[in-house]
């Protein structure tokens, strides 16, 4: 764990910890003395609090629009013809000897994206076809190192038995062997993919089209929790406040409630809470519903009591936001 120490003339020492990833959950701790009192004046030291996320991510393969692990996928173009094999939905391109293209758009940038193309044929008696791929609107030329042929698919011996494709001079996937068609598993090395377009193009004759899926690793919702005070100094018996701000730094939507909990010490009187927040005694909870993709802030009004002198301890945590394919769960604590 890496720690950075920051000193202030009138604020307590603050330690900020970076996330530590372990198994399916990472934990980030930030430790700070929040209040220091001098002659009835309460000073606040600020710290940023991080919530860790799991270190692994599940892969999904799709041939149609939908929401997958918090990622919304939309399609444009000739994407309406679907075929199902081995429990997966494939988009069929190139029927009737036509040039057809389908674009997949992602709500957040993707990485570890791949394209799997099946039954890409090149039969001198019938015709020959190729698959041209564009990433973020620009042609993507595959290299030999990025393409595995034929597809090594653990769910389908049929796909694995297909002949391999070849890569033409422009980096496109092209049928190479007469027969029942070829297949390829092509990895897009680019680390930020907002859209990918699959374009089926006939070379000659009457090719029979291809079945295709796009695969990617579902990004984890990564959350950060920050606490900021109202204008310093805080004075005993005078109203003040602090703001809890929860931010989703990846934009991958959560699919379960996220709860921000603040254990307010008894030396602070809690005022009227904002919408979404409730209290039981000195424990304040603020609910962020599923589908959270950006940021949410909650202003917590408090009034320091004389018992706040010479100092108090304040603890805030956030947890939840689970998705069926990836879990973002952790806690950040300051005291």
C-alpha cells in the first residue's frame, strides 16, 4: 500500500491510501483526524475516500443490443437478422450477396474487445467474401498476432472444426478455403473502443454470408467517495455542513443500491437531511439507486457542540453497487 502524508499548519494530519486489490474485492482506507478545536474554533482536515472494485471482470459475447453488466449496447445498420448457436445470439451479415454492416455502440469505452466471425467462405464455384472491421469509425487493420484461426470456442466443436481465414493485405478477414466456411477470433488491441462496425463485403460470386459476435470484458463500476467541509473555521454552536460526493469513475452502471453511511459523532448535532438520506440516531444513510453512472452529492448539516473540543472522530463508508457479472464492493474509512 502506498501512502502520501500531507501536513497543514492548522489542520490535522491526513493520510490517503490507494486501493488494495484482493480476490473479488478491493479495499481502500483513508485515515484522517477530521476535527481539531482551538479555543472553541473547530478546524476540518479534508481527505478523499476511495472504494475499491474487484480485480477480475467477466466476458460477454453478443449479437444484439441490450444491457450487459451495466454496459448499454445499441446497434445501427443491418443488425436485425439473428441466428442462435450454442446458447449465443449471432448477427447474420451478407445474405443475398449484399454488402451489409452492423455497428455496436457502447455506453462506456471498452477494452479487451474481440470479434468472432464464422462461416466466412471462399469457394471458387460460388463466391468469396471478407469481413472489414472499423473501430471508432476508422478501419482497423488486424495483424497476424491479433487473429486466431479457426476460432477456439469451448462451447462449440462445430465452430472449431471450420477452416481458418486469411488476413488480406489491408488487414481484413477473408475466406481462404472452399467448403463449409472459415472462422476467426480477432482481438482489437486498442484500449478504448466506443464503437465497432462489422462490414460483410462480397469479393465475387454469390457468397452466403457470415455469423458474428462481438465480445468484451465488462468493466467494473469503480466508485470514489469524497468529503468536503463548508467554509472554515467551524465555530461551536454555529451551523455548518459537509458534503459527501460519490463518483462513478468508469461510467459502467451499477445494478444494485449503493449506500453511503456516515457515523456522525454525538458532539455534532445533525440538521435536516437532504432527499435520499435518513438517520437512525447518529447514523446517517444516503441511498444511490441502481443505474448510477456519474456522481451524486449529499450535504449533511451539522452544528458542533462544546463536546467537540478538542476533537472528534468521523467515519463514512460506502458499499454495494453489485452487478450480476461484476461486483464493485468496498469501504473507505476516515477517522
